[in-house]
């Protein structure tokens, strides 16, 4: 009997020790690296972009919850939160700050730290933005991808005019909170408009209510069409844009396909999911030891022209076969 009790005690002790081993092992393991992911968009509707970012991470062998932690910060257009948010990320010494498809977030990150690696996605020349020394040799703590927003303003306006050939007055909506994109759009579009014989009316919006007010203004002033500047906050309100444009029968041109999938007329611009994937790849490479200074700035090579034929018919627009053939996708 005594030997049985002794053996039972021995097994219990052994079991307790075994149970403690994983805890001790975990305590000795270094904490997982933390990526501070900052987006100007809202979380809702960003699933495709998130999946693309995670795919990029996985291509370098990084998986959330296994060997990397990603903290997501969704600004929903509240760019005024950036200074305090970046200061907090720097204070906590996150491993990498990732700002895909957001000029304001990239600029705020660069202003907050010269040591923590930054992976950006911006719609303007990152050299002129002061993010890198050169595209081939960034030279500092930041690298990423250029989305070419400025370079395709004229192309998008031309495609809108092709779809609405009788248009003479175009409203241009910008978000003044996204300073770089707003200034770039307003610098590029007048010359493009003159070449097409168009008059331009500039409208501003930084909130959902201001978007509604902008539509009321362009309807009152009888604008023939609407050109929506690229902006993460605008994109998160794409259903609102599609609803208002349909209600007021306003043909509108957007920067990314998600607007068209929500019921917008047309889009022309960079393939945004692909840029999120590429920022994920660069983030993963930095986690493996690469330095931003040695990773050349990538330049977008995938652009999409998407048309919603159902919306065109609702607006009474005929879309010639020649234009349909130019499109990467025609949504029926």
C-alpha cells in the first residue's frame, strides 16, 4: 500500500513539473515582434486589403499570432489623431510601422521617428515628400511603394469625359485633411481640364455630412459629373458616394474599383490590394533583418479601369464598345 501511495505521489509530482515546463519555456522565449499598422480607412470594408497585407507577410514566413503581432489602427479619416498615435507607437518601440496607402500616416511616422523602420504606401513622389533620399537608395528608416496618384489624374479625368462626352462642368471633391493628395489633385487637374475644354468646380469634404453637403452644392450648381480625389476616408464611404450619385443622377469617377463594386460608375487607378501585399512583403523582409535603407522604393505597375454598366444604364449613358474594350473589368 505504501509503495502505491509513494508511486502516486511521484507521478503527481512529475505531472506537475511537466505542466510547468511549457510555462517556463514560454517565459524564456522572446516576445513576438510588433507591427504597428496604421490606415486612414475604417475597418469595415477593408477585408480585401487586410487579406492582401497578410498574404505579403506570409510570403516571407510571417503569420499573425505565430511569429508576429500586428496591431491595427483605423483612423476612419481622423488624420488629427496621427501625431499622438505615432508618438505612442514610438514610445512603445514597436518593431515596424506600416502605413499602406496613406500619405498623412507616412508623413506622421517619418516625423515621429528616425530609427524605427517604416513601410509606406504613398500616392506621391516619396523623395519630394521627404520620406527617402532616393527611390533606388532610400537611405534612412523608411521605404515602401509609390501609388502614382498624381500621374494618373489626367487619365482618369479623360476617361470620365469619354463616358460623359457632353459634360462641360466637372466638380472635383478633395479631402483637405489629406493635404498632399488634395494639393496634388488640384495642381494636376486644371491643365487636364483645359485640354478637354472642361470647367472645374472644387469642393471640400472631411466628414460624411460634408460629403452630403458637397453633393447638394454640385447639384445646385448643375455640375455635369464628379471627380473624386483619392483618399482613404472617401474610400471607406464608398457606399455613401454610390447612393448619393445614384440619387442625384451624377456620373462620378473614382480612384479604385471598390467604389464601382459598390455601385459607382467608373474607376481608374492603382490596384490597391497589390500595394497592400507588397507592403506586407517589405514588412516581413524587415522583420527578417533587412534594412529599409537597402530596400528600393517600389513603383506600382498594376492599374485598373473598371466600369459598372448597370450604373451607366441607370444614368442614361451609352458606353461604346471601344471604351468597354479598354476596361480591365466591366461589371454587369
